[in-house]
C-alpha cells in the first residue's frame, strides 16, 4: 500500500487545480472531473453524472488469504471569506487583511476507508461494507479592525463498498473479484446545480486492493489461459492496474484514469503540478512566467498552489534541466552493440531523425509476418493489449504505412494514415500520422 501511495496520490489530485492556479481562471471554476460519485438524488435528474463505479479483477489468492481494501477519495470543503455587516456575516469573493489576500474557494479533505475481508467470506456472496465521513465546520477569525472570518464547511458523506468473489470455470483455478463503490447520500434538491451537488459527492474516488498472499492477474496482459476471462471483465468508471515494483502482482490500483500496469512517477518530477506529470517542464516554465500579482492571487487561492509556487521559484537549474528529457534505456547499459553504419551529425539535434544518417523513415522497412513493410505498404490495424485506449477503436481498419521510425530506445514504429479518413491527405501534409508497433499490424 505504501509503495502505491505516490501513484494513488497523483490520481487523487489530478485536475485538483490547473495552471495558472488562480481561483479567477475559468478552468478552475469547472473542477472535479475525475472519479466523481454524485448523490443518487442528483444523478436521477438526468445530469449525466453517476453515483457508483465498479470493476472486475482476476486473482489467484493463496489458501487462507485476506483482501485488504483501502478506499480513497476527496471530500469537498467550502472555504468562505465572510465580512461582518449589520445583518450579520456576509460572504465575499476575496478580501485583503493586513496585506494578505484571502479568497473564497473549494478545498478538499483526504478521506481513507480501510477494510479487510477473508476470501472465504467473499466467496460466500455479496459483502457490503458501509462507510461514512463526518461533516463539520471550523471558523477562523482574521486580525484587523474590520470583523472578518474564514468559515470551512464540509457535508457528511455516506457510501457503500460491495465485494464478492466467484471461482473461474475450468481447471486453472483463480477467482473473479467484483468491486463496486457507491455514494448513498440521501441529499436531493430539485434544480440544484453541479457545484451544490459536489458538496455531497465522493471526488477522485479510487481504491487500492492488496492480497496478504497470492497474486492478481493483469487485465492488460493476462496469461493465455486467462485471456478469455479477462475479456469478460467489466470496468465502469474505474480501471484496475498492477502497482508496485515489477514483477510484484499483489497490489492493484482501481483508478478513474486509465493507466498501464506498474506505473511510476518520473524521478525527474520535482513535485505535483495537478495537471498531468508528463508535461512538468512546460508547466514549470509557464509558472515561472507568472507576474508577481498573478502569483499573489494563486497563493491566496490554495495552500497547495502556494507550495507549488515556492517549489518552482526555488527550483535549482540542474533540476530544471532534468525536466527536458531522459533516455532511460541505453545500449551502453544493456551491452547491445551500436549499429556499425551509424553516422552522427553534430549539427543536427539528437531528437531530429536527420541526426542519424543510418535512419531513413521514408525508405526503411521492417519485417512483419515474413513481409517487408515500409512506405506504401497497406496494412490492417490490430492494436495490442498495451495500445493507447483510443487506438482500440481502430481495430480492423485498413491503413497505409508512411514511414518506419526508430525511437531513442531502439524500438521500431510505423507511421500510418487511415485509408478511409477523409482528412488523411491534410494530416500527411502536416506530418501527422497514427503510430503502431510492427506487431500491431497485418500486412495486406
């Protein structure tokens, strides 16, 4: 569980606060998009929101094994700046008190629910684990001649965790584990808007599941005997991936964001930016360009934004340079010999295909099923288990290979254009293609 926490925290706060990290930014007024479980009364009015999420997993627990579940989500906490008037305290969007600005804003409180069940009980049928999180209110009075205070309010939350296990048919053993998380809050107000309903929602909901002994099976790359069962598993708004250090398979993260198995936080990342860790460098540089006034507003918006700005403002040059990119797999490390015909061109950047005279994307070929595949070859797309989620929609479509590419890790990729895409010529004119590994295509 502790090993998986870094990834789980990244999921928990994905989209929590977006650049430029100010409450006044339009994008920060439409927050909470991942793993939101709304109260059933709000869902029933046709909002397109959901009150539950669930997934199936495949597991091979040892005899007497226990399943440990850690359910995690955010509870919205409304922070309101209030000023005393003749009619009582009235809310305001922001106010400066003794040189410090305070802003009304929706914060979040981390919530964790832990439970452990024996697989012997899970095999007995549905197991229900109700849970609740208390609401509350705290008042902070601000100094100064004018009576001003900050009020933080949280609404109580109620939910239900459902678990059951069923043996897989056949001689191989194993179990199908079903997990369902529900918001059971009874709150309902006709014509309520989304911000009002979010105060009664489970936000960024996800779960960590760990076996005391035994293993989970990957749904992305299951063993051959389990591939049929993996294809039958259903995931509704959460997706299970193995977490921990490969080849560990005793812990799974059920995430509202689709991830590969064994995801990791890049070691170059200096901290959370709440907006996709793959773009740390861009966000860091953009944050550095904020004016002092913009930074002041961002610091007043959220304490996490203030910490982010402090980190970026004091980021050493050597750490900033690390964000520019890393080659993680080098032939010098693996012992693989460099191709004898590589001719480096020092006047061309390393990332430009022209830097290596031995690479010619338009004329290079790669062998697929005994066929030389290169520019002009027609293929049928067969996206594999590790394909991008959007590529799966292209399974069975035909395409034309436009180039054979080599990445910095020595892997070959095919750049293709869909034959039935009316915009294919336009995309090709701009060098925009779709990319697949050689084993993901069938030569025609």
